[in-house]
């Protein structure tokens, strides 16, 4: 490590190497310099070639596609297997505008409700009160519908009836 110490009148050489030239910037009464870094290793130089080779390959593929030539390096993906059922379902939809509007409205509603819940959660007393209400309602529902066997059977029958109404099956 080459280190030089500059004083006001002389320069002292520490390890036998010549001191570097002083720059135009004013130096303090003592200045310590560090050696320069070694050149980059061979592994770092190889890393720099990989992106360049990839870019060349990509440019060759784009040129081949633009000219209409078949390029053996273009890899096929498995996306059509995933997209095919979605495209089939979308083709069956008669009113695409209404479905798109409902999807956008659902996303906006979800975003708005998360904002509202986070705002309520920041209030000092409301989250605790809502938690107590939820615990109380859960206890009441369990007592009313789950504790006694006739009530459980009535609840199961009501759930099956509601499921049939939603699905539309008549079995």
C-alpha cells in the first residue's frame, strides 16, 4: 500500500514508491492516499459479454421475424394452454361491454373498500368495538344454529336450499 505523508515543507516516502503529484486542490497538512483498484477479473469480463450476446440474439430474431424467415431460436411458450379456456369463455359472452364494466366496477369497489377499512382501522376506538360486535354475533349465531341438533339440521337444509336457488338445479 503506497502511503505518503505531506507536511508543510517536505514529503516523506513511506514504502519506497514515488509520491503522487499534488493536484490543484489545496491539501491539508496531512494527506493519506490509497492505491488504485486492481483490474477486473476474468469472471467479471465474461459477465459483461452475456447481455451483449443476448441482445445480438434478440436482434437476429427480430430481423428474422421482420423478413418472414423462420428462426430456430424462437422458443414456443405454454401460454396458449392457459389462455385458450379464457378466450373460449370470453367468446361465449354476449354483452362484453357489461362484463367489462362489471369487472372494472369490481376492481374500483375492492380498491375503495380496502381504503375505507384501512381508514376505519386507524381510528382509536372503532376497531375494538367492531371486534366485540363480531365476537358477539359469532357467539349468538353459534348458539342459535349450531348448539342443538334440530337447529343444525335446519341450518344445513337452509344452506342446501339456498345453494340450489343460486345454482338453479332442481334435484
